[in-house]
C-alpha cells in the first residue's frame, strides 16, 4: 500500500514509522490514524520485524495532537465515536513498540507516545495534554495512561492546567526514559532497539503481556506471570537460551 501521511522503512529488523505531515505538526487526522493502524498491523505480522520505532518528521513536532480541524463541529455521539474508534483501532493496539518523541507531543501525540512501551525524547520536546483548553478532555486513553506513568497528582495537574512540560521534566516524572539531543535521537533509539532484538522475541512478548496485566482491572498479574513463565519452557527460544548459557556461547534465538 502507498502511504500518504507516513513513511515506513525497515533495516535490520527495526521498522521505523515516521508520521509525515510536518506542515500540520504531524497532527493525527483520520487518514493518518488509519495508515498507522495498517503499518503497525503489518509490522506485527512480519516475522522479520522485531521492533518498531515511531517518530515524527520535521524539526518541531512528534505529533501536535488530534487534528482539531476534523472534529471542531462534532456532536456528542460523534465525539464518543471518535474516541472509541481511535482507541480500539490504534492506541490499544500498539503492543510491541518503543518510541522516540521529537518536539511537541501534545494531546493525541502524547497519548500515542504513552500507548507505546517506552519513550525517548529529544531535548527540545515539550509534552502536555491541552484538551481542557479546547473544552474537551483527552479521549485516546490520556486520562488512564498518564496517571499510570507519572502518578495521579502530577497527571491531575498536567491535565487541569493544560500546561506543557519540558523533556527533562518528563524524564524526572518518569514519562520518558531518556533525553537526547535532536541529532542523536534516532541513532540512540536504534541502539536500544538493536539491544532489545538480541533477546528472545517470544520471551519479550510474554513479558509485555505480564507487565500490561498489572494495569488491567479484574486481572491477577501474578497469575498471568506464572502462566507466561511456564509457557516459555515450551519454546525453542528457551531451549536455545539455556543451552547457550550452559555451553558458554551467545544465544541465537529462533524466535519461536
Ligand atoms: N490539529 C490541526 N492542526 C494543527 C494542530 C492540531 N492539533 N496543531 C498544529 N496544527 C497546524 C496549525 O493549524 C498550523 O497550520 P497552518 O499553518 O495551516 O495554519 C500548523 O499546524 C503549524 O502550527 P502553529 O500553531 O502555527 O505552530 P506554533 O509553533 O505557533 O504552535 C503548537 C505549536 C503545538 C503550540 C500549536 O500548534 C498548538 O497549540 N496546537 C494544538 C495542540 C493541541 O491542542 N492538541 C490537542 C488536540 S486534542
């Protein structure tokens, strides 16, 4: 498929998806959300892709939020549909990604970043959930994921004030793991991606499932961990990992 709003490239198992609407600060319109969903589904199904890095093109922004011009005249039902559709289609779907945040990540941009497994920001990044300044609240999971990452008090303050925080504040809050210069952002992120993909992809998938279970209502994460831990013993990755350790060599995981 030919994309118009994103650019997807894969090198050495690392799939980089660049949101490419720099003139609109990469704001998420519905076409971009659809293309991201398709690109992520493909990455998920492609055995040669081990990790996805999501970034934004241009000097200024990762993503400046949902595209305000698309929903400014929506009514209540359309507003509900917009949030539900986006959440189900994309935000809840993102399961295997790491992410650099480059420039502004506001509203839906920060929500997209927060749906990923961890975030790396360039030192010019500013992050916030400014929705209450538009008369609306975050609708792509922001009220749920922000408190998980920064704690309830800080999330309340960020959402109520609609203020932006700097990359260094975001690191202090636990919202991003690292801050790099703009020039180093992708190379630093790729280095971490390449480190991750030396490990067992089957075990990493199991770990993501178990960690995410910690945040699901009505699910006992310890039981999920026991189950996923046990399942690992039936995989070729486990056989290879343990044999390699005993034979004092580096493991070459088959990924199954
Ligand atoms: N939706 C639609 N268009 C957006 C957008 C958004 N979320 N964010 C930026 N744009 C567009 C602007 O309308 C402008 O388009 P134009 O050149 O055709 O007029 C272009 O991107 C550049 O933005 P501009 O506001 O001129 O840049 P700036 O550097 O002065 O300000 C921001 C940058 C990010 C502070 C500002 O654009 C902003 O506040 N954006 C909205 C953020 C937001 O509220 N997001 C949550 C939405 S739910």
